[in-house]
C-alpha cells in the first residue's frame, strides 16, 4: 500500500506539477517550497509532508475532471486531498491540517486582510466564502487541529518563490515514505 501511494503521488506530480492554477510558480515548485519552509522551521516530519502534499487535491480534480475545476484549481481541493490521503493510509496529523488549510486562510484573512495574499489566493478566497465571520472563527478555533492548520497556512503562503529552486522530488518523497511507514 505504501509503495502504491508513493507511486500515485509521483504520477500526479509528473502529470500536473507544471500547472500554476493562477499562481506565479508551478505546483511542483509550490509544494517543494512549502515543505522546505516547514523543514526550515523544524516542523515535525508530518507537517513537512502535509506542506508538500497540501494542494494535491487540485491534481486529483484535474485527473478525474471533477466538476468545480477552473483556472484557479478546484474549490474543494482541501477536502479532496484530505480524503484521498486518508484512504492512502496517512495519519490524521498529515490529512487534517490539509483538510482545514482553506479554513485557515479564511481565518487569517479575517484578522489580517488580504494584502499579503497572492492574486490567485485572493480570487479563491472569494470562491471559498471570503474571510470568516466571528462565529465561524470561534468554531474554527475549537478544532483540535487548529494550530496545525494555521501553521500549514503559513507554509502555504511562504511557498510561492519568485526564483528557481531545486525541484527534485526525491527528498520529499523520502520524507513522505517515512511518514507513511512511521519511521
């Protein structure tokens, strides 16, 4: 099952990693840069893995041509990714922050506005319901994975470099496999 999951991840990145979904960098660069930022902050391996895989739901939607896919990706990529990763055997510490990283964006936008967001993130924020209401924010703060979702959101925002980076999948796949095997 583990090798199958890694193979599926590789195929998705090879098929869709060059897509930008409205961002200034492609998805492969975004995934690796997000994971790199998590690693630089000494985040747990599960968070590094979550940062690497947080947008894989866009690929799943693209591969399966799921309704709701547009130039910005898929509106429910967070749920698609979370459900898929759970089925592949990933722990909740990986898939739950991914499931709520969009809610974390909505929460952060409520507090800090949208100036720090990329154009694509501002566009999708509107599709995703805009900044949270006070009531939504209180409910979100009660989630057990609130802190992890907010942490992943930071790495997501940081993971949009404007210069070339090393986009070798190998080190990130090795971490992903370690997380899957629990080593």
